């Protein structure tokens, strides 16, 4: 039996929005920077149907705790609500819970949140347990049942199976491969030494069972010999007549279509025929029979084209539905009229609602070649235009059209937060750039050709860079309020697409469409 290991995974997630940006009626609102999440969630196995959960309480001004459980691949359901009791002015700690009627072999995940009045923590503590017992009913014990049905943890005393599959049995395999425990019926060798063979000893020697034993000389003159003359007239030779009726030809006279003395041949694409006018050719990517073609920007795939920005940077494009999208992030440093976009390299200078600004992740210019630039929304909204001529930054509605073409419903596209099923995986691309997770492991990852990448973002409040290899943020041209605008986000652990509005001073990636 495999040694089962108690798996414990503490998952803590939270919002980073500052308290001052919200109106509050509860001093322990989930958006405040006081962390009132229950800590140090632990599990103790009591017996093969019962466990005890314990945790630490750090804040007294809460109402209690809510406990949810997930069994195997099912959804989380709340199984208990622990309310804290007051004695006088003292609120007692209630930091344990016993769960019963558990089933051996199941995986269980428990989550716990604190709550106060109508609020509860956004953060939570989580713990996972594989409820496994060995044959002696010992939790995660290492005792196993051997072939004789004995249960212990000592592998040196295990009995073994005989050839009949009987533990501790005495059956053996004889020279003919028969398995039994009766040695009196074991097979014997015939005259040519074959166990269980049928040859017999004639006047000419050992002959096959159908041979009379007379006139047994072969082509070498050996009584009862087996040598014969082959098609080339050689005694005991190995020449044979092939399918083209050629002696010892080895079918060398067949063409690729299997026709004897035919003239068909394989071209470089592996197609067999006798017409040389239809032989395949190499595409610009060097692939025989490939579909890449030579555009003004170089060699691109069949559904792709290219476009060049003001600075001479070339971008591959892809047609998705009735829209043509850039399949790379914008990295231009000038508006279409040639005016420069302000490049902010000092984190303390970042952030403006009016001046167009851009940065390169970690202020390292080498990141731009792969991930493009990160622009504030003032660049997107500038009438001088940041996209190549004839192209524009997509609106929120144009992003919805793209998402619905890939499978979202209208109601899903209109929603906020994570939406859809695997449209995010379809929009993403370049798997080597993404952290491992649900986005990249989906079977339809990268199928749209949009090739969204995890270029991270630049935070409006301090000019710092975050999220590279995990998240990609993309501006839309649609304003939400005086200080915010709509955008899209792809995340390494989610297969959907996140729609939200964010502060216009943030630095996000930009794609262009036409």
C-alpha cells in the first residue's frame, strides 16, 4: 500500500484596494487593511469517520465563523456556522469544530471565514485532507494485505503466488509451460530435444510426425534432412520469389504505389503518384506543403497579415470572425503624427489622467520586444492616435464581439468579473511565457490566434510593476467614469476573461483592431 501523505494547502487571497476608497459601516469590512481572517487552520483525525478542525482567532469584534466543505470534485457547501458567545463583556473564543460521518478514501477540503454582522472576510483559510486508512484501520498507516490475506506492515514475511496465482501454493511450470502441482504429468523431450515435441526416431533418424522415415535424404544427402533447393538453385538457400515474380528481388521492382515496375514516386510532402506537375513546394517557413506566405512584414501564417507602426515596428495580425486584430502587444513610442509619448522610468513620476505615459516592465527596455509597452489610458484616448493608420484601440463593445465569437453568450459578455468558459484560454498564447495553471492547460489554449501574453501591469498608486508571467491586462477605448475605463484581464489560473473598470492611471497593454 502506498504511504498516504496528509496534504495541507493554505490558500489566502485578498483585495489590495485601500480602505479610504470605500464608504464603510463596519470597522472590519473586508476591504480594510485589518486582516481578521482566521489563522493557522489545523486538522486532527479522531477516528475513521470523524475529524476535529482548530484555528486561531485574532480579532474579538466578530460574530463568528462559517465553515464550508468540498468532497472530492464536488462544490463547496457551508456545513456549519460557529457563533461566538458573550459572558458579560467578554466574547468567548470558539475556535474548533468536529465533523462526523466522513467516508474513508475521500478527499476533503475545508474553508473557514470570519463574519461580523452582514459582512464576512474576503480572505479565507483552507485545508485539504485525504481521509485514508490502511487494512488495520490506522489513519495513513502503511500496513498492506499480502497474497495470503495477511495484513501487516512487514513486507519481508509476505507470501508469494505460485504459477496458478495461489498465494503460498506449490504449483510449478513444467518444460512445456503447463502449470500444476502434479509432477507425474510433466512433459518430456522428443528426439530433436523439443519439450513436448512430436518428432520420432525413424530409420533415417529423427523425423517429423508425418514423415514415413523412408527416402529421407535432402539436397545435401543427409537422411531425413530439411535442406531444399531455393529459387536460385542453391541448396538450403534463402532466395524467395517476390510479389513481382522475381527471384530474390525483395520487391525492389515495386514503386511507392505497390505497382510492379510502376513509375509512381513520393514527393517531398509524402504524396505518391506519377504526376510531377503537382509535387508540393516549400512555404516561406521552410515547410514542404506549408501555408505560410511572404507578406510585407515577412513570413506569416495563412490567416495572418501584418501592420507597421510609426516607429517601424511590425506586428503580425489575425482575422477572428469579421475583425482583424493585432496578435502582438503595441510597443510604439510615438503618436501617429510623430509626437513622442512620455516614457516614465522613475516610478515616483508615474501616474496621470491627462498626460499620455508609457513604461516598459521593470523599466528594462529588453522586455518591450516580447511583452510590448504598458500605457496609461490618456494615450488610448489621445486624438493623435497610438495605433497604426487605419487601426484603433478596441472599444468595450468590440471586445464583446470578439468574446461572443469565441463562445460567450450576450449575457456573459455584458457581465462583470470572470465570464465565459474557456474563451480566455482561446485568447491566450505563447504557453512558455505563462505560469502553469488552468489557462495554459486547457485543450483550446491559443486556438484563436490572438496570442494574449502575461505582460503584467504598472500600478497607478506607486508606479511599481506587478503580475508578469501571471496576468495580462488590455485597455479598451471605452470610458466608464471620469477616472476609470473598461479593460480585460487574462489570468494564469482561469480559463475565462475578466471584465472590469480600472483607474485610468494604470499601465496596461494595448492591442489594435480594424
